[in-house]
C-alpha cells in the first residue's frame, strides 16, 4: 500500500509540475473552467423559472436548492472525470495502438494502477471546489426553506455514496477503455458515455420508466449524483444505500475481470 501511495504522490507531483510550467495558461484554464461550470447551472435555473411562472415550485418533487445539491455532486464528479480519469485512461488507447503498452506491462507494479494514475490536470481542482460550493449553497437553501440540517449519519452516508460514485465512474470508464483492446478506436463510445453523463446533472425523479431503470442499473448516473445528495438531504432510505454499495462492488469486480481478460487478448508490439 505504501508503495502505491508513493507512486500516486509522484504522479500527482509530476502532473502539477508540468501544469505549472506555463502558469498563466494554468490560471487561464482554471478561470475559464470556473465560468463554464457556473454557466452549467443555467439550464437548471431556467427550468425552475419556467416552473415558477406556471405556478409550480418543484421539479419532480425536488425544490431548487435540492436540485442544486444534486448539480453540485455532478460538478464534483465531472471534475474527477475530466481531471483524473479521462486524461489517464484515454492515453491507454494510444499505448495499445502503438504497442507502447509493453513498457507499462514490464514495470514492477500493477498495470491498471499505472495507467489509471498516469496523468492528471490539476487545474480541475477549481471545478471540484465549485461543485462543493454548489452543494453547500444548495444545502443552505434547503435549510432556509425549513429542511433539517444534516446530522453525522447523513454526512457519513453522503461521504460513502460519494466514494461509491467515484468508483462507479472509474469502473465504467475502465470498461470503455477495455473495448480498445478489441476495436482500437473507441472515440464514439467515449463520446457517448460523456454525453450520457451530462444527464446526471438532473435529479433522479426526472427520469421515468425505462430511463429510470437505465440510469440506475445499466449506466448508474442516479447512484452517482442523486443518491449522495439525497443522503445529505435526509431523503435516502437504507435499502437504497445498500443497493449503491453492492452495485459498486459488483461493477468494480466486473471492471477488474474485464481488464485482466483484455490484457490476455493484447498482442504486444514485440510479438
């Protein structure tokens, strides 16, 4: 464990040094992303304004502060996806195409860990901070409207579900990358997942019927954003928390199995 923690620290340090080589570019990227992230809340605000104009105050049973809390968790996970998961794992496709994955497999460490932590974009921390700000602001509005402040159990449950959300996001992206061992080019598949992930900004009650099943069990967007928010708001039931934990464990096992099977099918540059 200490060895892998040292490897992770070295990777983070290298990514930070590379990003800080051009400091104004680093600051400019961060500020522009802050603007775009802030603009991302506009569709949610417009939807609630339209509901208010029609004499309605909620969307799918969610007030605006509650929906803003969901959006905050979405922003936080989007920062993880764009800042850590995507930069590292998309490089695997090029390694497979050129055969340079051989050099990673020869290193005395787990290949999945190495490719998962190869590169980060540190300025995405601004996105994460913005997401936390949305969560805090949404919770403040919820309490102002008469909601109960979160207790220790709610905070622990939300923290556990946020961890599950991160692992679910990572597992799905590993499964997407594993397809590159067989079809090489997965651009359309990665774009499809990125587009689908944008639906996670909306509360789960917006999705009905087949869409609710799809975004709960097949592509578990609901488990990633709505469940942590509902745990913090005190709206989540224990069976739902258990479902998220069990589904996360199953998906982690599936992604590990898929990675090992994909490596077994890999034809190296030297063979």
